[in-house]
C-alpha cells in the first residue's frame, strides 16, 4: 500500500526552495537529494508493503551535519525520519511525504576499540559484524547477532533494541550499550549513559534504546565487548513434531542449562533454507532445533551431553553435531538464510515478530496453523525458541489477490501473542506495522504516558512521526484516551 500526507499529527512544514537551501548550507548541495526518482530508493524499509516517497533525502557525513540538518527541520517544522541500512521489518524507517529522510549510511567509522575496558566506540552506520571484526584481534567480540548482522547497522539495532539468535544467554542490544550520543529533535546534542553504563538520575539511555527513532537520532554508540568463548558446541536435531521440539526447549531450560542459542525451524522454513544454501538440513521434517552452547570446555562438554539426552528423550529422529567450524557455520548459514530464502517458495511474504512464554510455544504454533488454514494462507515458522520470540512468515501472492488476507492474518498472529501472555514484538519493533495493535497490549493510561514521554523529547512531533503509537491516520481513532461513540454506549455498534 502507499501512504501519504501528514503523519501522526505532525505540523509538517512545506519543503520549499528556501528550506532546501537551508539544508544545502547545513550539509553540501551534493548531499541533498531532491530528484523524486532517487528519493524513491528510500521509500520503504524491509516492510515493502508500505511506501512513501520523501521530499528530500539528506546524506550527512558526520554527527555535526546530522545536528545541523535536524536544526533546520526544527526551525521550519519539517518532519524527519532517520534511516540506517533499511533492513528493518516493521516500517520504522517509512518516510513522511511532507518531510525528509536523514540517512546515516556515511557515519560508518569504528572510532575506538578499548581491549582493557572491553568496549568499542562506533558510529551508527557500522554493522554488527564490523564491530566483531574490529574487536577480534584482541580476543573480543560483540554478542548481539541479528540474522541480518552482515548488513544491519548498530544505529538501527539501538533504535529497535534488536536481539538475535544468541539473545537467550546474552540479552538484547540494551544489555551491550553503555552510552549513546543523540541529536535531539531540537538539534541539540546530548550523551545518554556513560562509559560504564552507569549514570545518576533516571535511566534515559534505557528510555532511548528501543524507542524506534521517535526520540532523536543516534550519532555515536559505546558498546560492550565480550571475551571470545573458550569453546563452542553446536548441534542440529530433527523432531517428529513442533510440540516435541518445544518440549526439548522447556527440558533444557528446566535442567538449569542456559544455551547461547536455541533456534527452531518448521517444514516450510527448512525447505526454503535448504533450497537456498544447502546447509544439510533434513527436508520434510516437521521441526528442527539448532542448539549451541559456549563457554569453558568442561562445562560445555557436560551440558552438551545433557542436551543430547534431552533431545533423545523427546523423540529426536536425527542428531547432527558440528565437528568443525565449517560445519557449525553451515548450520548457522541455513538458519540465518531462512527469512530471505522463503522468497524461493512464495512470491510475497510478511515477516511477523512476537513473543510468547516458552511453555506455550506448541499451543501458539498450533493456533497459528489453524489461523493460516482458515485464511487459506501458508505460514512458515523460524524463531528464537529459547526466549519464545516467534518470527512467523506469512506467505502469499499479491498477484493472486491475497494481500489483504495475508495482512489480516499477520495482524491476528501478532495479537495472538498478546492473548497468550506475550508481547507484540520481541525485536523488530512496532513501527508502522503494529501501531494499531498497541491497545491490545496497553491500556489508554499506558499509551497516554508513552505519548507524554515522547512529547518531552519531541514537543512538536517532527521526529519519526506516525510510528509506534496508534494515530487517527493509521487506526481511525481520535488521539488521546478513547471516548466511545454514543451508539457504542447504547449497544447499537461494537468497537473492533
């Protein structure tokens, strides 16, 4: 779908010639893109069903130019959206039709690696793997590893509080960021947090991380580095059912074992991944688990034997243990290829993201299958089973007129996670995609507090407007607390 107009109640200023010239003075004329054809390259992120062409795209070269660009936006009331690599999957980087995109692609320097204090200072355009590559000579690495870690940037990870396959043991981005330098929506520059992650007063660093670009733009990040584990043990196990694989996850955690990762894939996801990268998965098996342990050798060896026994107890039909770094890399290549690989078995797809309690994984997956059957839409599942972070892939064909049904099913799956005691998102964010579902998880009072926090940072609503919180444009609701229509109060109509 294509969206346009003013977003989220922002007072959108027209980007006329004078405003464009102000941007050119703040940056460089060559770094201000106004050609509509070139601007279309920035019209969406990884959620390609939503598209908006911005009036301008700005390409600052350093933090000072980012701040200068934001000051122009503040002065003229121009909405702006920060953009990293564009790999987000919730429409978080969707532009505003009356506004500008501020790309951080050129801010891609690793500024410092401190092996003594185990931290690195980087710009937002640096990818996850580039941080690890810079730290590797010191025997260190950066733990968060989203599946797109080769291309996703740390600035986007901060915005979404991204996780990844190893978040079960190591946590999310917020657990590995000490401080962030931020350009606020008025163009001022502040540092939230400190070199040690501690600061007096409210945890504004914690407020900012995961705010999806609605509170400001990150221009510098200080991240925590960890020692490279002494050993890593990885296995790939097949199971006769998703429920059996889910029981293994519960069994491992109940045994007091905290693996570095526990990932699950179902039949469709395995089929797509194997066709794409030939990683050695068993095509046609109902479910497969990737389990990885890391740490001291003796501890890993002992716990690995326990994990193998738990897999066998629950009917494992094949157990493949990686015998070399190359075999381990192949197993992970299959898992991390799954999202992109489903394009081989479906012309179009939505990637959903929600969290449920581990103990209810099987119930939720059964219900997702039922919803898919009712809609006549296939759903592939690949997810972080260890912490219950689901990533259902809703497969459809736009050419066959299935878009509306697929979009409806995707929303139902997100809200199903809330119904089962989970949340709307584990790491992809709310963005544009799930803003209308926020009232399913939060009360009117909750949402009102969120709006007030946001307004404290961005009083004029020009910073990534229309994202996260439900708005009239997105959901057909009035802003603020919901007031029922008289016909609803009388029982004539019902609010959906």
